[in-house]
C-alpha cells in the first residue's frame, strides 16, 4: 500500500490524500489568483513521486517549471518555514510536453472517425437536425469501409453524401442539402481555429501518456495557452482523451494507487452549452473510469460550474477562496460550503471568503471512502520550479523525449478522400469512354443509313439511356464492393455505443 500524500497542513492537523482513494476523483476550485495552479502542481508532484503518471493542461503557460528543480524562491522558503517542513527538498520531475500545433510539444492528433459524430457535433455547434445528418454520414462511411482520418476525408464524404442524397434516402433517411452546407461551414470555422491540426495520423497512443522514468510517473503537459482561444476545441480534445482512456484501459478494480491521474483544468468549458445527452455521457465515464484505475480531478473557479450528477462523483475537495461581490456570488459561496463535510469548529461559508493565497478548505476521503472533516489549512509548496521554463529548456526536453520524432512525422494513408477521388476519376473516364463510343456509333449508323436528323435522334436517345443505367450500376457495385477497415467508435464517439 502506498504511503499517504501530505498535501496541506495547519497548526494542529496534517491533511493527507490517500493514493488508493485518488481514483474516487476530486474537485479543485477557487477564484483567479488564489492558488489553484500551485495546488495542481503539488498534487502532480506527489503522484509522480510514487510512480503515477499525470496528464494536465497548461492554460497559463506556467506549469512547465515542474520539469526543473525549484530553489531561490523567497515565498516558498517562507512557506516551508511556516509549516515546519524539516525534510523538504527541491527536485525536478519527468515531463513530456504536448501541443496540438506541434510548436511547444509533440503534436496531439485524433482521427475524425475516432472522435465520432457526437463530439464533432458539439465542436461544430450543430443543431439536432444537422447532428442527425452528421451521424448518417458517419454510418454511410462505416458501412462502405471509408476511413475518416482527417478534415479532407470528412469534407469529401459530406460532398459524396450530398451529391448522392437520393440514393441513400431509402436505407438511411433524408439528407438535407441545407444541413450538409451547415456542416461544411462549421468545418471552415473549425479549420480557422486550428482544427486541421487536431485531426490526422499518427493518432495519440494512450499508452504514451502512461510512462514512468526511474520509478517516477511522467507528467504530461498539454500547451493550452493558444488552444484556449478555441475553448470548444480545447474541451472536446480533453473529453476525447478521457473517453480514450475509458475505452482502452482494462478493468483494474481497487488498486493501491491509480494508473493515471487526469487533471481537467478550466472544467467549466466542458459543460458550457453541453446538451443533456453529452452531460449524461460524461457522468457515465467519470463514474465508471474509476474501475480502470484512472483518477479525474476537475479544476474550475466555482463548484457550480460542474453539474450535480458529475460533482457527486468527486470525493476529494480543495476549495480556495471565492469572492462574494454579488448575490449570485454569495449563493455560490453558500453552495460550496454546503457541499463539504461540516466542521463544527469552522464557519465554512465565512472562511471561503477570508482565505489567503495558497490557503484552502480541504476535505479528503478516508480509508473507508468517507469525506474527512473540512479543515482550513495551507497547501504545501511545490518542490519544482514555480513558473515557466525558457524556450531553450523546453526544446531540449522535447528533443530528449522517448517519443521524439514519432508524432512529428504526419502520415496520410489512403482513406475516404483518396478513395472517393479515385472513384470520381474512374467515373469520369467511363463517361468519356461512353461518349466516345456514342459518337463512334452515331458515325457508323450515319454511314450505314445515310445519316439524317431522325436517325440521329432515335439512335442517340436509346444510347443515352443505356449509358445512364450503366453508370448507376457501376457506382452501386463500387460502393457495395469497397472493402476496408471500419473504425468503431467508443462510448463518447459511437453511433450505438459499440465497443472498439
């Protein structure tokens, strides 16, 4: 059994996080500037020190310091002395940097098929009718073995379905040209936000997030300062990663420590304008991913940002200061106080508004899974550097990574775009050949019968109908005979919730 992790302390109490309870998830909340990021770093350092990999997004660009040993920080030294941490020492931790754009870390990509229509519908701001058409497009692609790997595959598939809408109506349902156009416009907007960088291959292998280095867990840091300009891209990417963990990891039962801890920073972006169906899926993943050995910590400003059905799954709580300048703020403070286990010697609602930087109300699960009594205490200082490292130091870390060069080499194998393009070219050649044959036949008939307007009309009409029928049959055979690998999406991406 792993040793308890000391994360906070006051004059009479030490607050520990039990590693075996870390997969019961957690919630870190507080206003801007109250110390959430440092708390995030402290927790990641503790997990890394016991061999547990972590994943976190660096929204403000200052978590990279965890890769360098601390020291020379007067505030850290003062906190160490204040808490009487005699065995405190500075050290660095193994880090892997990731970045959708590939500028501040290894590229992060997903395939369109693996992302699935549910997450893409949210990403593209589609209404129910448009989302239904997108589901239909994915189903047609799956049934015909057409892989959707990147943006151009999805564009080609949308154009193909739109151009042949009538032929799909009987089997799949109506395809609205207006909905196809709306999806295409949504893809253009997504492309302007960097969506073209997000989709493609090689797709991120979840196993690469679960590495250790000399017995310490690797801290995976996603550069999100630029990504935050497209909040839906950010939240959808993190949700996809979470769903990938859920789909790919085997059942683990109760472990003495998690396999991975996933920190979901700026969690409110995940639930903003999220349809009830998506919230239900998120609640399902959070509830069940515990059995896969994954702990999830949501980080946000206000506890009310997280829906009740999800918040109910978050047992470990760290509440930094909230400010009550408006009636709505005051209501949020009361709600935050009421969600933590009451301490008869502490007025939680009043304390939340009085907390200083680095101070928090903390309640952790005990060995039986019950919330501990809420204590007002100081979060321990981090052992690594507080604040960002230099660009040169980041580049050196990226070059020295075990996966350096793997994700940087983008792959573009044959998929929907290439197959549909080849079919179109084949159909064009067939049409040209048919036209040439028609011309030759007309000339032969003219030579045999002396030509004339009536003969040309009769011969041309019959020939035109035969060519149309032949092309239709040829297209049907091409679609029906296409054999390829069909990606089956998981719980957040599937059409029917099927397994991979």
